[in-house]
C-alpha cells in the first residue's frame, strides 16, 4: 500500500478508536507529569468523558454508515456487526469506571491513574477485535485487551490473593495465546492469507482438496484458544481465582467486556472462516463444528452451575455463573439461525445490566462487612432495603425469572435451539437453569431470612446508590419491553442475515 493512499481514506469512521487511544495517551502523560498535584478522581472522570464521546461517534457511524468501510486492504472493517459490539464494550467500560470512582477511594489500589487508562487500553483492544477482518489486527487487539487485563487484575499489589490471581491469569493467558496462534498458523499454512474473507474461500478449497483433517485441527485449536477468553468449559479453570482476586470493578469488566470481546471474535473469525468448508455432503460448520461447540456449551452450563453450588465466596460463585452464561451464549451457534445475532446481543445487553449492578452491590457489602463470603449478605434487607431489593432483581434476572431482561434473554436462546431441533441442548438449558435457582436464591435467603451481625443502616455512596437503582429499573423495564432492544438491533444492525455483509456473498 502506497503512503499517499493513507490520505484517501475517510478516517472519521475510526474516530471512536482514535478518541479512546487519544484519551489513554493523554491521561497517561497527565498522570506522569502532574503527579500528586492532580486528583486521581479527575483522571477517572476524564476517562469517562472519553468513553462517552467515543460512544457518541459510534452512534454517528450507526446512522451514517450504509455499507462496510475498510481500511488498509480490509484489515480493519467498520460495519454494523462491529458497531453493535462496540456499544456493548463502551457501555460496560463506562459502568466499570463509574463504580471504580467509589471503589478506589478505599485505597487498595495505589496506582489509580494507571488503573483508569489501562481500562481504556483494554477497551481499545476489544474495539479493534470487533472490527478486525484480518488475523494480524485481530491478534493485536486480543493481546492489547489481554495485557491490560493482566495488569488490572494484579493492581492490588499488597494483596497476596490479587498477586496470585494475576500470575495464574498471565500463565493461563499465555498458554491460550500460544494455542490460538498455533491454530492460526494452520489456517495460514492451508490458505496462504491472513484475511478472514479470503480464508473462508480458500479453506473450503483446502477441504475439498483432501486436507479436511488439517482444517478440523485448525478449527479445534482456534476454538480452544478463544474459549479461554469467554471462560467456557473445560477451559475455565482460571476464572474463579481471577474473579476472586481482582478488584471488584475489574471482575465486572472481565465478566462482561472481555467475554463479549471473545464472542465477537468467535462470531466473525470462526463462523466466517469455516463457514464454507464442506466434505461434499454437508457443511462442516453445521455438522461437526456445531457439535463441537454444542458439547462445549453443554459442559459450560453443567460445570458452571453445579460448581457454583459449592461456593461460599460470592465472587467465585459469580465466576462459575459466568461460565454457565458462556454456555448459554454458545447455544445459538448449534447451528446458527437467522436471528442468532440479535438473540446474542440482547442476552449480552441483559447480562451487562445485571452483572454490573450485582457487582456494585457486592462491592458495597464487601467493603462494609470486610468479607466477600455469603454471610456478609445476612440481614442486608434490614440494613439497606434498596440494595437488597435491587440485588434480588439482578439475581432473578440471572436465574431467568419472568419480568426481567434475563428471562427474555434465555427465552430467545431457548426458542432458537428448539427451532433448530436441538432438543438435547434445550433440555440441558432448562435443567441447569433450575439448578442455578438454588445458589441464586441462597443469596436472597441470606438477605431476607438470616440475621446480620449488625442492624445498623449501611452507608452506601450516593453514586453507587443511583447506579444500582438505575441498573435494577433498567433490568425490569427491558424485561417488560424486550422488543425495544431486539427491534433496534434488527433495524440498525441486522436488517438481513448478512450482519452488514459480515458473511460471504454466497451464504445460503
């Protein structure tokens, strides 16, 4: 590519990424040179301003972009698919920043300036992942998110638990990265290209030319590497320790933003790359590939929900719940329907609301009781009725109880599985959801039916109080009117089953 070609692009579509990059750079310099003269809260609020500003320009792209726009030989592609995930990333990061403003006041994290702009670099990596149409840019975005997350998990330097979880995360992440690269090397060896849409055509040719076994090996290694990022079983072992040791807002960030970024890769890379592979009888993705993902979904739902039953630490319980949620989100892949994109986006949106709301309540209770165990929630209704009711709403949504956003999220996935005649996977969804009632209602039982150590009213920071209330109201509101989200997604992001020309033109 000639240097002069750079000036021929319309760079306005990349303004969200440029804004996040600019704010991360500016705030790191500001923190370096201003030092202690600048309040750390200022950096937090400026980070939030940058995220909101980037979200505004994503909405501008949504309303002005008629067809996908590519940069640098289509290595970066701005389309409806990427914009939908970017809005989830930006919303999740803004929520993490909001609860972090209260969390960092207790002084567990000494380098709070680094905390904020590392969140921005992690967000930038997720946004690059959502817009990548090439394995190279995809890997750059993946590593930018991963490296930022490793540091964020270990920022509580005086906490042995935080140091241990960061070390486990780095080791596990390094192994997952190596496995992902190994899968990518097979793909490049079979196709001679790193461009995802060209890979789709050439992998199909390689399969027909007698290299089916190598194609299957590439698929297996690539999915295993990405399964680590979404914390799907059996590649979930890092999740409980990391969730427990990380600062609570970072736990919420990993549970939602990092998981959603992993799914954005899984959709674009795995589905497109292997979509046209056939053995002459049927398509690999709709047969062997879907079965592989279906077994992973079933294992995640079963292991996540059953292991959560044994937990006494709330953050570890939420970690196993997150593993189960990854299993539910894999169900639409087995195989995909014409509505699977809107189903997954709605589920991630509902999960975004309840996860950040629940972790905000966990953060406040843990700070008051000086423990993250279930017993810290004992008598919460008497100390703070609003927090108890809000937490109940979040737990009911995670369990999939009607009149919550989580109910319709699971309902759409369940009906999609039935439409594809995946009765065995539908049955596992129902059974594991019923199992989850036990540990979700265990927290509710503690809040309402167990006496606490004290009856004194719990002091909740005003910002957290408002945040939790808004999340609870939104969970109920979108549970009552789910069509507001699904219709918006189908109108602006999914007008037909090409996801903004995400799939090859010959998709049937």
